[in-house]
């Protein structure tokens, strides 16, 4: 069975060797037909602590690494959006 690959945005990189990736998908509402956004957060393994919050990354399903981590980051798709100066 092939490994699933998802694309999402890193919302947290505070833990060691772990990033939290928010993956959004668009689905059609069953009754009203409107397209709505659904999101889910995945804990992904980041061995070198090289990915930062706000970056877009691709994650791949792996064997369980810990209680919550069954995904690992495979590549960076987009850089983090620049922070606005106040």
C-alpha cells in the first residue's frame, strides 16, 4: 500500500524534532452544496529542527515514531510568509 503524502502549513515548531502541520481540504456541504474548508493537524517528525512556523511542507505517512507522530516531513514547498512590522 503506498504511503499517503499531504501538503500543509506548519503552525507550531516549539517541540524538539516535531512540527505540527495544519492540512486544509475543501469539501462540498452535503445538503447546501457550498464549498467549506475542513482542517486537521498532524504531528510530523523533523529530525534536524530545520523547518519553521509558517512554512508550507509536504508530509509522508510512516510507521509510528511516538504516541502522536506517524508522519515525517519530506520537503519544503513554500517559505514562511514575512511578518508584518507594526
